[in-house]
């Protein structure tokens, strides 16, 4: 069979959404020329969760086939680590207790995005409970010039860890807290700090503390986009202060407010207490100029 030119193969595959896994698996068997671009799309985004041996299997795969590791650009880690009365307690099946995770991270040279996402709203992660090998593997990725998008969901993260995100342009900190923040130095050098262009935080009573702590390790003066999720009165002043600081560069403000069903007896209410709809306020650069 005659191989089809690479540009034609890519044009064909580009017609399918990136999550068309079954389609790309089928395409990979069409001809030899379809295999690499199909694999690149299959492994572009990888999600690893608890309760499964996906981490070990993926580590074995990239060890046996190193070219697969080159294709992984987005890595999502879904966690199971619960906060109890005595502190942060690891689930027996937590992905962050998997010994294969640290060596797996060491084998991924082309990550552009890394997400730490809890599977349940009750889940709280604590960086300090991670093993030294896992912390080192994360820090190596955080300092990579290729890593530009980071989400640290519901994580107690040390300030010096955030300061390692030198090349991140999009930083998402939903329900996260910064720990180990020292006094702000009088001669703070912004040139040594990460300077993201997009920031997402959760509106909560602790939002003002989070933003104040964040400013000691991250330069927020050049934000292009600010995304707020939730609705808490103490957040207003903190967000207003931040908007004034980054006013010359801010182009977009998005405020998302989860709304619970109005009638708890409604047949469409699943009684989980989870938001069913969202109100979204988006203000673009032209409207921001008038504020």
C-alpha cells in the first residue's frame, strides 16, 4: 500500500474532535502513515484517576514505547485525598500514593498543561503529604519552559512551589490555599516571579488572604484575564483591588456563579446539592475601560 503524505493525513484527522478516541484508534490501522498522527491525537490529553492501575500501565507503556511520551501534552490527575478531623488523610487508592507517578512525570518531556483535580468537592490535597520523589518530579515539570497551563485544585500549596512556575501563562487555583508565606520583602523583585496572563480563583471568605499571599510569590500586575467562580462578599474588595493593579493589561473579567435549583422538591433536582446551572458574567476589554 502506498503511504499517504503526512500533510494529507493531518488534514483528514483534523476534521475529528480531539476526543474522538475510537475514531483515531481505527485510523491508526488504516496505513503506516496514519499511525504516528493518530497516536499523537490519542495521547494528546491523558487523564489518570484513582481506583485504577492507569498510572502503572501508562508508565509501562511510555517505558516500552518512549515515542508515546512525546505526544502527551495535557496530563490530568484526579485525586482521592480526604480532609478529616485529624488532618489530611490519604485514601488507600489515591493517585498521589502511586509509586509509578513520580517516574512517569520524569518521562514526559513535552507537557504543556498539568491539572491536579479532586474527584469530590470534599477532597483536599496537601503538597506536604506528597513523597519527596513526587514533589521533585512535580517541581521539575513546574520549572519546564514548555509547561504554560497549571491547575492546582483544592490544594494546600507552599508559596515556594508556586514561585517555581516561572513560565506559566495560565494559573488556576480553585479552592486552593497558600501555606508557608513569609513576610513580604521591601525590595520585592517582580522580575524573579512568575507572571501569568490568566488567573482563576474561587470566590470564598479566604479569597482576600489567597490573593494577598499570591502577590508575594506571583506577579499579578500583567493579567489579561481574571476568572472568578462563586459568590462571596469578601471577594469583592479583593478582586476590585487586583483589577486596579492590573488595569492597564486586563482584557477580560469572567465571573461564574453556580446556582442551586430553586425548588428542592423539583423532580429534576438530584438532591446532591451540586450546582445545576450557572450564571456567567463576562466583561470584555471595551467595557472594562468604562469601569
